[in-house]
C-alpha cells in the first residue's frame, strides 16, 4: 500500500513539474524558427505558453490587425521588477523628461520590436527565439540580467495591413 502511494505521488510530482516547464520553440512548433514560416497564431500560442509557465512574464494585447489577429507585447523581468512595473515605467518617463520628479529605481526598459512588415517573417522568427532565451528560467545569465539590469518588453510584431495580405502580394 505504501509503495503504491509513493509511486502515485512520484508520478504526480513528475507530471506537475513537466507542466511548469517552458518548451523550446523547436519543441513547441515542431521545427526550428526560421526553417519554415511560422503563422501569426502559432507565434501568439508560443508566447501564451511561455507566459503561462513563467510568472515573470506578462502578456498584454494592445490591439488587433485588420483581420482581428491579436497584437501583443511581452514583459519579462525578475520577480522583484515584475512587482514594481508601474514604478519602473514612471521612473523611465522621469529620466526621459516626460514626467516630473526624480526616479527612485535604476532599472532601464529594454524595448525590443521585431517586425514592421507583416509579410516579412524573419522578425517574428527572431522574436520567438529571443523570447525563449530571455524567459527560460534555466538560463542563468538572462535571469541575472533581468534581476539587475533590465525590464524587457518584447513586441514580436508591429503588424501593418500587410499581415492580412496573402504572401507574394504587395501594397498598391
């Protein structure tokens, strides 16, 4: 009976741990980013997967394309910085002279925007790989960087009307 209970607890704990792990882009997509085109919805799915499995990631939808595809931004940082996002934001506005006052934090915002043309896939492919590198809790270097030097905002795509045009077409 005890062996059965211990075995059940062991299997349950392995299952729980595997739920909380972030898959690499290759594991999630089934191919290496850049090897083939990643549709917009799969990029969004991957960002949602990482955010669901990492408490230091916050996704914000700030708009939609003409075809109602979500436009998102991902915010990544340390737990301490995530708890102080508004203070970090206002302190950066103060440093830029856009708000009065003296900043109380020294955490810069690293804004990474990967795409401005919806029919060019390289930006979105790079965003997926960069996002994983920064959000992976097993990457000690990026975790230390997030704690001491940055609060990152990743905008995987600024999608213009071009995203909703079939591949190979151009604006007139």
